[in-house]
C-alpha cells in the first residue's frame, strides 16, 4: 500500500487513476490506459518539437 500512495503522490491524476484501478481489481484496464497515455505523449511531442514530421511518418 505504501507503494501505491507514493505512486499517487508522484504522478498526480495518472497516479490516482492507477491507484483506483488497483483498488477495484481492474488490472485488465491498465494496458489500455498506458497505450492511450503513450499516444497522448507522442501527439504532444509531435506538435511541440521539430521532430513532428518524422513522428507522423511512423503512423
């Protein structure tokens, strides 16, 4: 439980989401949220960095 509290404090809203999923035993949803968060990070990086055109060619 100490690990879950530390995760929640360090990661903010994302940490709260993972703590919620852990308490509700919804482990099967964690990979889905990890992929969605990953795509969100890629889209943000693609818009704000000069590497945007190269990231778009990956998809």
